[in-house]
C-alpha cells in the first residue's frame, strides 16, 4: 500500500479567510500520539531530509522556515475540562527557530548529523512541534532536515505542508496563515461550551457504536506477532540509539527484480525486510511474521494531522530462501479488502473512540504491556520529486523516514521493537531508510549493514549506502 505523495506545489489556496472559524478536533491517532508523547516524550519523530550539492541561500532558508511557521505544521493542542470532549487544534504562534550549523559535516558523518537532529524537545501544547535545521558539508554542499512530532503530522501532512511552503516561496506569496495551508488547521469558534457538550455526546455515541461493532467482530483476528527472543542479551549501555541506514538503488533495477520474482515494488520492500529479520536471528525458520503497512486516508483539503491507518499482513519466513513475493501480493490485497469492510475489521479497530476516553492511569498500565511492530514497512511513493527544489537549488537526494530516538535499552527490549523500513523514490532512484531497533540483533550500524548487504546480494540488488 502506498502512503501519500506530496503535491507538485499546491496551486489552490487554503480555505477562504472570510469563512467561519472551523473547529478541528484531534483524531484518534492524534490523541494516541499525544498520550504516547506524555508517557515517553519524543520516542519517535518523522524526518524529511535533503542532500544538496550546493548551498541554499540563507535568506531562502529563512523565508522557507517562515512559511512553514504559518502553514499546516504550525498547530498546537487546546484541551477542555468538559468530560469526553476532544481536544482541538489552533494555529501556533510559536515555533523553534531555524538552526544553522556553521561547522561543515564530513561525508562520513552525514547519517550521524541527520540522526542528531532528532534530539529535540517538542511541546504539542505550545506548538513547538517541528524544527528545521541546516549544515554545510565538507564538499561544498548542504544538509537540510525537517523533524516533526508525530502528534501533529504524519508523513502525508509533512509533505503537504512542505509542498505548500515551497510553492508560496516560489511565487513570492506573503506570510499568511489564512490563505496558506495553515488555513486548514482550524481555530476556536464562538459557542465553545455548547460545542464541547455536543462533541462529548457524540463521542459517547461513537464509543457505544464502537463497542457494539467490536462485539460483532470479536471473532475476526489480526495476524499474530512473534514474541521477541530474550536471548542473547548483549552487554549494552543503559541508553541505546537504534541502528539506522539509508541505501539507494536505481528505480529500474528495483522494478526489474520485483517483476522477476512475480512481485511489486512494495512487495519487494516487504520481502527484503522479512529476509533481514531472519538473518538477524530475531525469527526462526518457518515463522510467520506480522508486517504492518501504513496506508494513507488523506484526501484533498484534509485538516487532519494524522490520517493514516495500518494494514497488518502475515508473511512466511523460510531460512535460505527469498520471500515469496506472489504470496505477499495476495496477502496485501486480502488485508485491504478485509479492512475496507467494517464487518471484517478486527474488533480493536472499532474501539478508537473508547481509547480517546481512557484516563492517564489506564494508559500507564497498558503501556507496560504495549508492543511495537516487529516489522513496519512504509511506502511513501514518489515523494522526492515534488519537494526536491528549494528556491532554485535542486537536492541530490530527498529522504522521508521515521526516526526511533535514543532511549533506555530496556525499553527497546520491553516493547519488542523490531525492524522499520521506509521506501520513497524521486522517479529515478529508490531511497530506502532502514532502522534496526532491536538492540540485541542490530546493536550497531555495522551489524545492520552486514545484514542488509547480504539480503540485497541474495536478491541481486546493488545498493549504494549513505555514510
């Protein structure tokens, strides 16, 4: 399944400034990420990264930052004391300033620099939920990073916000919230108390409907995940940074290998992920792996920060063999059909309105047993082409990825985090971001690279690694 591509520079304005103020309540996903932020801080962030062969003018960077500060990402959470009424988004008046590093980044330090940008304190309640940072390279180019909190924006929201800001920069548009993508953020209309009472009643009704639907679909099961083996437990420091890599492969080669094995570009990503998990020792021969595939629900003019659902599939791992891509294709189609019909959607999916009502102490208890995906594969499509040019400088490479932030080693083990892959293309090159977050299977970037290189060789793929 494919997550949203960025618009090729939006040509239509956001809502009319004269329109009534519209209230934009948090979605169930927004709410979940907000609660996770309160529990764990910035455990997971999104990053849009650019590599330029020449520097972008400082004035262009500053103007780009200013447009972002008036756009779709510039939002903060407001809450109410009315029980069960959902929080809502309002435009943010504050943002983290543009961070410009003067010391050049060496070619062998690019990945480290991009990862270091994830070390930022976000605050959804003040609107400090994104940071733009830049640094020169030792070869005369420039690195640019946009890190965003998942509370207010999924990948599609980030790409929409960036595409709009770049378009406004191109045409010399004024800094304005109402006529930019910021007009979709929403606000606080009059009659607030009445609106909160109405929303609370609506949430109670939605929760009751969700419970009934969950009972009706209680026999529908999601693919099971494998329990993370407790051994070996390596002697690691108390804090751990997940191993991360970025590899590039020619798009024609990627498609050719996929077709050769009766699969798709998306299926090949899943296939190599399953193979890497097997090579790492995380799973054993004959195991059925649960692979979670994010799927965008975003539509034009969508005000939601998070508009993504997930499709879990089961994929068989056979030691010494390539993943069967024909089986993967069938599994993806079957999951898409099942999740499109409420009658065949697993019960837990119907309980999102109930999840939004859970108090903090209940979530604290659930968090002790909550598990991360063992294998997460995100296909962002051809995102690079639409957001590659800033001012008059085109990036050599554009990358979109989730970043698993540095955290307690025991937390990584307890939530049983596994392997994350994020696929994107600029129409010529596939850029694949890979994070091996299991500390005992992928303790270092070097160990992850060995696993990736071996799996790519088995498929006949020829990757170029970012350093």
